[in-house]
């Protein structure tokens, strides 16, 4: 089984590639169809944010074996950064005119979620889902 894979997110079509990569790895790990859809949805939300706010970035996919099988997705961009992370993580907050569900929605869909951001440097999101 492939242990790691990177997907560059530079255009709208790359969001689909990232989703498909996550779904394929999740399927090989034995996630249920429902969990696979949750993972793909979280990937879409984060990839779309990277494209919209940072003009793209990279999603790193890694198969985890400990403490139990799982999938880690690390999304990195070199965009402007997020000025107020606490505010950005609130449902309904959006600077782009959307519903404001991207970051907090992705957090709810995954088992582990962390975000770091530095103005002028970029943002990194790390999400993990564990096989039940």
C-alpha cells in the first residue's frame, strides 16, 4: 500500500484529484463508505479554501499505522495567512461570501484537526481520521 502521496492544488480540477486520492487511500485502509465520504468532503473544503484564499498549495496524504490505522492529510499553503484563527473557526464566519462552514465543517468531519497560520507566511491544516 502506498504510504504517502502529494497532490498540488493549483486549479479547480485539482480539488477533484485531491478528493480521489483521499478516497482511494481511505478505501485501501478499510474505511466505511460513509467515512470515506466524510474524508473526501473535508478534503474538498480545505482544498477549496487553499485555492480561494492562497491561490493553491499542497496536500500531503499519509497512511498511519499507529496508534491504529488511519489517514492523515496535511494541507499547506503560502498564502496571506489567517488573521484571526479563532474567528475563522466559528460557524458562519466567511471573508469570501460563502456559508462559513469550511474550516469548522472539516474539523467536525475528522477525528483530529489542527490549524496554524502566520500572516504573510501561510497556513497549515493537519487532519486525521482513524479506522473504526
